[in-house]
């Protein structure tokens, strides 16, 4: 019976033990050093990195969604002046529970025009497939082919 509380403490503290601080600096001889201990005061440029343990699955996200997001990531390009059309596009993805990145075409204009060959907004990428304009049926077909769920869970 005394082992149960000790085991519980170990299980609860394990994630904190997996997170570690990593330091990178250049020493006096010009060599790059990576250590888990702080550098000497004579170290030049110092970078601190937070290192986390490996995470296999995001909590609450079904495996099928994780796999679809890995194989066919979804990116929605919008703009500040897009208005109701972009809001409908956002709601469409939210109804289906689609994890996605949203990018601002007006802020990243050169990149947007390079990847879409267009100025039309919104643009949805499902993997590498661009879908220009908000077309719910076409969006659903592309999301279905990628393996995303029909509705949020």
C-alpha cells in the first residue's frame, strides 16, 4: 500500500522531468557547445532551448484526424478585408473540426501569390491541393479524400 503514493508521485512528476533546458553557445576557440548545464560567464552568444519529451498524440484529437493532419495539412489563406466569405470558410472548418493554420494573404502577399498563382480569397490548401474561393462542396470533397471527419466530435 505504501508503494501506491510513491508511484503516483513518480507518474505525476514524469512530464516535468522530460522537459529540459538546453544551452547553446560559442566558446573562446570558436567551437559551438550544446550542454544541459549553463555556460561559463565567458561564453559569447547564448541561446536557450526548451526541450520536451516526445509526444505521440495530442489529447482529445482522434487518431484519424491526427493522421489526416500529418499527411494533408490544411491551410486557410484569408485577408482582413475578406469579410463574410472568410468567416464562412472559418466556420466551415470549425464545423468539421479541421485543425488548420490560417495565414493572412495581405500580410504575406508575395508568398500568397507565389503559392496560389492567384489573388482570389479565401484559398484552402488540403495538402498541396489549392482550392480557390469558398466552394463548400469542393472543400468537403477534398477534406473527405484526405480522411478528415465530416463533423467535429
